[in-house]
């Protein structure tokens, strides 16, 4: 039929008609809030933005409207609504434009702009040199300001840390773009950090010692990190193999490994000291500390291994940068002032509460700096599983019954097989030196002092 005729089929829902009408009424909203137009949060990953765009395209494209009620007038409104969605996606789907939108008018001394168009016309400064991936749609430029907005939740990021004067970095641009294309539809986001422009991130957060450095990184909520060994080949095939192996393991660990994050003295007493389970506690100097993140990642692996004990042993994380943990870390545990290496402490099985063991704060597994944490944690895995072997036999995984320490909750469905663990960490000779005793109490994280060798 003609444009004014309705196609045969089911009736267009009242809900969709209302949405199309409202979106057409709000045409131009993409300039002020493209996130609202696409229906995604500011912290959305690039893959979430692409998925939202595809979903809305199928719903709002005028050619997709069929059935009773899909007349020419509704299609005209749908065209207006759809163009708003396209404009929002063109802005947020481009990492460079998205970065500019998120930052527009927010810096000290900048004018405040209400729309992206105003910023483009009047506020856009000259593009700074040395950005290797300017305009690259699949590689996000990460900065200290954008990091907490992009690296969130369970997202896994492959990040290249580079310097514009580094010839090896320039050579790696083409392979890295190829890697990003290969990962476009996989559960890994791809980003890059210019270490000349974001020196704090490179030196203080991640202790980058050479370029280009490739790293898989999780959010602060997860605290995970794994470096790609610099001596390994950086051809696209080798890097992709490593990324996929580690990302698969992290996805499994995020879903299966239980490692409580202690946020207060009261929580520590309840979870560790008032429990009869054996516990290994990781005392970390924040989560913007490369050795700390590596220790946290390997501790997740240990926590996954100890699941077979049915609750007879546990792993917990104590982030000493949390305000509620200050007295716990520096008065009760008597850790050195920050910056300091992560400290691993073993808390015996059985009674260890204040009444049974006054002042008890566990035993140090190894002196910080003497043995790489990933090695100490692998040894702990063997020793704990051997010492508590009787609990493996009583565990529900082998008998279908509850283990001695498990609560009486619904039995979860069978889990996916565990991917091979990728224990990682520097050799002893490569560990940062001279920081275990620290200097001053300035704190860690974004404000931490440099802790290089």
C-alpha cells in the first residue's frame, strides 16, 4: 500500500506509541543527555552502548513499524525519535567525542556549556599531540578523571600504557588496533593511557616501568590486575590468546569466588575472629597500588580453590585505605604506615574471638618483599587443602550433602568447570623495594606517594 496505509499484522502497542510520541516531543535531547536518550548509565561500557543502540533501532526505525496503528503520522514521529537515537549513538559510540562530552565545561576555569554542540562551537580546545588512538572508535582514551566512570562493575579492560616518544609504542599502534577489532564483540573493553599526559596513573597507580605495557584491569570493586609479560611477543595473535585466557578465568572468578571485602573493625571481628573457620586476610594499601591489585587477583584464585572445603577456610580482603579500617590496619595489626606492600596473614581455625584469644591478629604468612605474594598464596593453597583434607570429603561437591561449616541454604546449580588459574606476579628481584616501612601517613590510592624501586 501507500505511505498512508497501515500494514496488516498485530496492533502497535499503546506503550510503543506513547514512547515514540514522547521521544519525538523531546527531539534534540541527545545534545544535553545522550545517555538518557539511549537509556544507559554514564558508566556504561562501549558494548552496552552498542547493544542499546541496536535494540532501539529495531524498536524505533520507521521501517520496522508494522501492524494496526502504524500509519504515516506515527512513522513521521518515529523518524524524528530514531534520528535522536542515531545522534546520541554517534556521540557516545565515538570514544573521543564521548570523552569530550563527559568533560565539557567541567574543568577549573572552563565555561559551562549546556550542549555538546555549544562545546564544539565555542569551548573545544586544540587537540593535544601524542594521542596515538585519536578517533579510533574501538579504543577508549582513559584518564584519571574518566577511569572511575569507565572501569566499573564486572567490566574487564585491556589497557595499553604508552608514551608518545616511545618508538616501540608507535610500532605497536597497528597491532593494537587489530586487537581491538578482534575483541569488538567479546567481553573485554579496550583502552589506552598516554603516560605523558597522565603520569600519576602510570607511575603511582600502576608502577609502569617500561613501554608499551599491556595490562588487564578490573574495576575498583573487583581490584583485579594482570600484566602481560614484557618479554613475550606482542603480535596480535599472542596478545589475544593471553587476553581470552585471563578474561575467561576472571569471568569465572567473579561469578564463583567469594572473598568478603572488610569495611570496618566490627565486620572483621564478625567475619574473621568470631568464626571458627581458618582465614587468610590480605591487608592491602588501597586498590590503586599495582602490587596490591596483583595480590587481590591471586587471592581470588585462592578463594576459589578453598570452596571445596565447604566453608572450613576463607579468604578476606582488608583495604587499609577504607576509613573504617584505619585502626584495624595500623593499630591492631600494626602495619607500617603507607605506602606499604600487601601483607598476608593467616588466622587459625577454631576459637579466636576477643574472649578466647585477646589481642590475637593472626600470623604473617611471609614477610612482605621476601617472597612474591603469588608464590606465597600458591603455597598456602597446597598447605591449607592438605591440612583440611577431611572437609573436602564431607563437602557437598562430592557427597551432595552440606559441609560442616556451610549454612542451610538452597543448593546452587552446578557451576561451570574452572578455567586453568593464571597465577601471576613479579619475580622476587622485580618487587618494589624500600616501601614496606613507608614514610608518613599521607595515604595510598590516588594520593599515594610514588613507590618505585
